[in-house]
């Protein structure tokens, strides 16, 4: 018996087909049968009010099973009086590999402990790569990422910005890492009660 | 020429040099806070400490106040020196708030750099930091953060030795010391006050205009020349880096002057400029004229150039008033291309001193508030009090011309950069670029030529005077 001569594959996963597979028509029909079967099964489930495929019907539906550390979207943490914890140091904007964070800083002479605050804080979600480096760079624990994804499907990529007001919407009842102690006296100065 | 040895390297020093000067002149870096090449030696920060080796043993001493002596051996990076520097930085930052995150100096701060290079460890002090005044108004332009101040006294020495206003001093003792204005003098009256912001080695002295405007690493400098007076100080115009262009925030921030700092030029201004030079945005960021017009009617730039060319062709006695804000290149282009077509060309003074402005002093500020009078006078005559009668066309280049005093009945071609009522009255108005949009050079009163670079793009409807003059000089073409 002579060994078959070695034949180098044209590409790494080039298929080795038997004569039955080379006959083409039978295997094609089998494949159509599989696809059609799955389609029919899902269709039947759908018609009887159940869910067919695993597809999540975004944006009407979002997955409940995001991982606990999923980097979905950013939130700005708050001081007890509702102002942003952010000191507008621009560390997040500087470290951001996609350069999507833009901050306008302003001077607050009334609060000598926090004289610099962000008057505007914008994140462009059309370019954000959700790497979380901004969270790591923040020296004040002012920006975090929560597992929920930003909810704005749209047709215009230039309108996918979130501003300070939207990012400040996160109001946890209790937060182990950040207990929000009520400051004596000064807390009532501004912001919501 | 005494020969000294720094880190074993033989150096030829000048006889009147200190060890620090000799080292810096030969490329050996020794850190310093309070020493400044243009100020007297104070020797209070101690960070320039070096080890002097001698026969009986070695000792540590500050290099900024140590004259060189023949055959002296100095070590700048020995074990003792490093330990001493580290201890000094611990001491300097004893009450420093380390609020670099909100400090405008962060990124160009000497203390930050040295701390990173020579200390690198957090404070070992167990005592609470002494708190001092934040945001003390030193003048209308400068705010002082006493917590960040390391009391190097550079600002105090600047007002005593350079600006001679004697407006600052240090009061109280020890860690209660504060830089304060003198009781009988106002720092507002010092026209050079903003230089203390640059020489402050930390973020204690801050410009109110620039406060929290941008982190410095978002900005880049373009070398330029201050057009505020005929001194023509070398300056750096800081503007946003293109890679940090803003998309969501006000897009005007991408093309505006963030701040102006001096560019050291020993032949003109040394390392200083006056406060007017810091406010170049007040000159350059006035409302711009960007629309070419014929008698107030908006037209395309090419149509306006055609109309101006026709007027120049038809004129029998044309007179030109040349701007002394034009660069040498533009003036030469005018001389070469157009001067022959005009019966006379005169230099016009574009800007007069503003009310309340310091007119002249014996340091930097000069009485003529235009940058290129010397360059323009080298090519053209001074304008007479009244233009000769009989002129039927006047070309006015630049601002500062009283249109009411032009000869009656004369047509006017006006090349201007800023919105002004005259723009609409001229027969032809052509908008031209300003200094921040073009390359060129100015000649100052002493004959020193200083170049400037463009930092912003000009609008397509705005012409560059240099190329415009060549276009105006072309005789009738197919367009006529």
C-alpha cells in the first residue's frame, strides 16, 4: 500500500468532503430542513404567545441578565446636596482613548472647598468604547459605570451625547462605597431637598 | 576662568558665576524654585542643594548662592544630596494642599515635576495641614491661593527688581507667612503684574482671565509677536490643540486665544511682557468683517477684487494709506506690486493709545502703539496731516482712518479686518486676514525683525493682503 501523497490545504479549514457531500443536492436539502425546522419551531412558539429565539427585541426589551460589572453607561455621583461630585479636573477626558468626554469648568466662589465644578459634562456615546478608563482615572469617585446601557437608539450619530443633567440622574438609596453623609448645616444651601 | 568639577566633569566657569549658573550653562541640571536667572539670589527654597567635596570631608550647600572657586569638586546626585532633596520636598509640601486636580498650573508646575522626580512619596507628616486664604484677590487680574504658595518670594523680588512697583511683600512669620500687596501701593497699577503668574513655580498666582478655562495640556503655543506697541515683544499664543478639538461644547473654544505668555527673546523683551500683551484677545477677537462689499452691498470676494482693480485702473491720481500693522512681507508686496500705480503712498498709524493705557516707560512699553511702524517707514513716507486735494481714489489699508477727512469726491477702496461703520461706506470693501491667520514678520523700533506664525484658519471670504496686492496689480484681463 502506498501512502496518499500529502496535500497542503489551500486555507486552514478547507473542508475534506466525501462523495456524498460532493453530490451537493442532498446536503443542501438537509441544511434547508434544519433551518426551516428552527424557523417553524420559533414561529409556532411566537404564534402561541411564547418567545422564540434568544434575540432581545432592543430597544423595547433589554436583557435582565447583564453582568454585575457590565460597563453599560456612565453616571456622575452626587454630593449630599445634589451637586456633582466632579471637580472638573479633566482626568477622565484626558485618559479617554476615544476622546469622547468634554467638560466645561466653572468657578464657584461660594464653596472654597470645591471651587471648581463642571458647568457642562458631555459624553459622546457614538464614539465611546466603554473601556472604563475614565472610572479608573477619576480621583474623586465622581464618575462610575452602571450595568444598564444608555437608552437611545437613533438615526443620527451626532445626537448621541449625554449631558450633565442626564448623567446625574443616578440616585441610589444606599451605597456602601459612598454613604452620602448629610453635612451639618451646609447641605441645605442649594439643590433639591 | 576657574575650572570646577561637577559630578567629575571638568567645566570652565566664568569667574563671577555661581555653581548653579555654571552647571546650567554646561547642560547639568540642578533643580531650583526660588532662583530665577533674572532676579537676585534669595536662597530660601534650598532645593538646589549640592555636595561640596573637600579634603577635610564634604558638606551640603545651596548651589545658587555659591560662587565657583578654582578646582572645586561638586556632586549634584550623591546619596546625601538625594536624601536632602527628598526631605526638602517633604518640607515644601508640608502645608501644600496638593490639589493638582483643580490647579491651573498642573502640567507645567515645577513642584509637580520635582516631586515626581525627586520625592515620589506621600507626606510623612502626622500633623494637619495649616489652612490659609484661598482665592485672595491680589489685583483685578491676579488671584492668589496662599495654601499653594511655597514662599519662594520670586513675585516679591519681581516687583522690586524688574517692574519696580514695590507692590508686593510677605507678612507674618513661619507657616503663617502670606504674600500680600503693600499697604500704600496697588498691584493694579503695575503694568507688568501678570509676569508673576509665569514665574510662580507653583499654582499660587493665577490669572483670572485663564482661571479654569482649560487644562494646559489641551493647549499648544504658537510663536508670535505682540502688536501692542512698537517694542514687538516675542510672545506665545496658546490655543487648543487640534487633537483636543471640542465637538459638543462651544466650538468657538477651538479657535480662540486661551492665553498669551512671553517667549524669551534677549534682544527684545527678555522673558517679560506687559499686561497689554496678555490681552491680545481683546484686539484680535473683536467682531470680524468677513463679507466683501461694494457700497455696503455683499458680493463675492472675486467680484470685489475685480471692482477694486477697475477703480485702480481708472484712477488718474490715486493715493494709498498703508497700514503699519502690515507685516514686512505684505508691505514689500505692496511696494513691489502696487506702489507704482499710486501717485503717493503714505504710512498710516492704525491705532492710537487707548484711554487709561500706560503710554511709555523706561522698561518695555513704547509710545507708538503699532507693531511695524519702522518696517513701513523704511518703504513709505509718513502720512501728512491732510491728504493732497485732487486725489480721485484713496486705498485705505487697516483701521484708524478718519473717512470724513479724505478728499471730497474721491472713491475709496478699504481693506479692513474688523466690523466698522466705514466698511459699508467704502466703494469697495475687502476683508483681510489678521496676524493670527498668517505668517510674517515685524520690524521693531530698534530694527529687530521678529517673525510670527499663523495659529487659526482664515475664512475663505477673507483675503490675505500679500496675495491680494498681486491680484489688484494685474491689468485688465478677460474678467473686465
